[in-house]
């Protein structure tokens, strides 16, 4: 069942399950991990409201091959204690629904430079990404609810 507000308006139009695991090569803290689509490529991403933007892992960035000439700007981001150079891009993001409707939106993505050797996962961050949707987490069923921001 999808979530609704007290006036009957839909809060969430879609729902998906998430994993709650530690990330290999990281500390042992568990992270909420969602399956998403970025520019047509399926990947997993850590839900991190403290992160800015959608942060693409180096592997995802190489797979998508963002056009550096089309970047919005150059950017440097602190990830796990390392300053990573890259650029900001517009990217299509899909949150696939197992119940209800999938949600498609355009977000700002941080893309590391192609020569970046430090490996890190992708993150769904707050700024110019999650701030544009409604979402809720139900840990009792490992469900991530989402819908468009009114």
C-alpha cells in the first residue's frame, strides 16, 4: 500500500525495497542502498542526505561517458576524506518502483574526472537531487517510498 496524506492526497506514488548492508572497502556501518537507473544504466546507490547531488562512482562515470564539454561547471568534492576533482552534469535519474509508478527526474550529478583512481560507490545526495522528491523509509519492511514534490 502506498502512502497518503490525511486529506487523501498521495504522498508516495511508488515504492521499492532497499538493502541495508555495509559497503566493501568501507567501515562496517550499514548503509541504505537503492537500485536506480542513471542515464539508462542500472546501478546501486547509497541514500545519503548529507551528500550533495547525485554522486556517480568512477565505474558508473566511465560506463556512461559523460561529455566533459557539456558540464555545468568544474567541482571538487570531499568523499571519504579525499578531495575528488570532477564536474557537474545534468543527468536523468529513475527510481524504479516495485509497487506503483517509477519516478523519472533530471538531477545534478557529480562526475569524477576519468583519471580518478580512488574508488567509491554512487550516492543519492540531497542538493539538486533528493530535495526535489517526497520520500519516506519504512525499516520494518525495508521499503523506500517516493513521489514527486508538489
